[in-house]
């Protein structure tokens, strides 16, 4: 996808600054536009200036105030980095049948406590914004939630797709030290230390 963004319907947008309300409103404006564009399936928002976990928490809390977005958090009492708080961030998208399902956002970056599969030199938010398939390619059951695995691999033979999928699963586990790390689940947008959440007045 990264090497052929147009082919796979991915859009990359840069958002400057660290003002959470501005970042959230800009992300929301682009996502709203992309959801209505049949040529777009995934969006990546590159946040060059964001280097602190608290900023990402603030962005999530501002997204929560906007239509179609939902944000929740839960304590992960035991991870490789100790106790962490997992934030879940979703935006409603629509199946061809008009059924509304949540699309799960991911945050990557050089932020404290992130698992190996979310580490990146620059902070970014990624989310699926297309029309999910009626049948989930992983579970082979009716789609209830959307994520980046639902991007259409146009022109890729099924055997190649399966090979790529299996390889990604294998290398994901290797990166995680062969531990099924709860911080790296698709439904988890990002994690932060409990102290950060407590500083905002939340309790677990």
C-alpha cells in the first residue's frame, strides 16, 4: 500500500502543529470527505509535530465530540511494559447493504509504551474509510467491525493475498516476541501509561 497508494486507494495527509482540537477537526474533515469518495479506502494522517502521548489522548477526546466517532478506554493490567490504558477510537462507515459499522483507527509513532508493531519514527493516525466487504476476510462471518485489513487488494490473486496475510501474521508475532500482546490488537488505537489518564481526571 505504501508503495502504490493510488492503486490501493490510500490517501496520506500531513497535519502540522500540536493543537489537539485542530488536529481532530482536520482529521474529521478529511475522513468525512474520503468516506464519500469511492476511490479512497484508507487514510493516513502524518503528525510530524506530535511526540507526546498526552497530545494523542487529547486528539482522541476531541474526536469523541464529533459525529460518527466513538472513543473508549480500558485498563490492560499486564503487558510487556506493565499496566497500560488502551484507547479504542472508531469512526462509523457503511456497508453496501447500508449497515453502519465502526472502523477501527490505529496510531503509530515513537511514543512511550507502544508495542513493536506500532513503533514508527513519526506519529500517524491510520483508518479504513471505504466500504467494508459484507463478509469479513479473516473470520469469514458477516462484517461487524471494519479495519485496515478490509482494503481491497485490487488485482492481487487470492493465493498471493493469502501468502501475504500469513507472512504478516508470522512476522507480527516475531516482532511481539511470540507473545499475543494485548497492546497490538486491531481494536486498540493506542496505549498510554495509567498516570497520563489519571492526570486527566479519569479513574480505572
